[in-house]
């Protein structure tokens, strides 16, 4: 099973940069999504931003993930 998660782009330097995924910073490769800018939302999978993502959809997905994993710690 593969899982990608939404994150907000913090910074980009060339094809690499940082994404905030639920409060955690993740080093990310933007080779597949060269047009994204800081502030945009992307889906991150295995360290790659694989798709630009709608902000409302990202928030809804993060909310669902929090609810799904609530109490599993």
C-alpha cells in the first residue's frame, strides 16, 4: 500500500526544499512539480512532491487522518 500526505511548501531551493506535513518538516524533491511555490500545498510520497494539491482538500485530508489515528498511540 502506498500513502501520500498533503503538506504546505515552506521553501524551495532548486529542485529540493522543505514541506510542512502536519507540523513536521520534511525534506522534499520538487522535480515532478517544478511550478509549485512556497505556500502551495502538495502531496508528498517517499520524499517527492508528486502533485500540487488544493488547500481545502489538504485540510480535509489532514483532518480525516487525525481522526483515523486518534487514540492509536
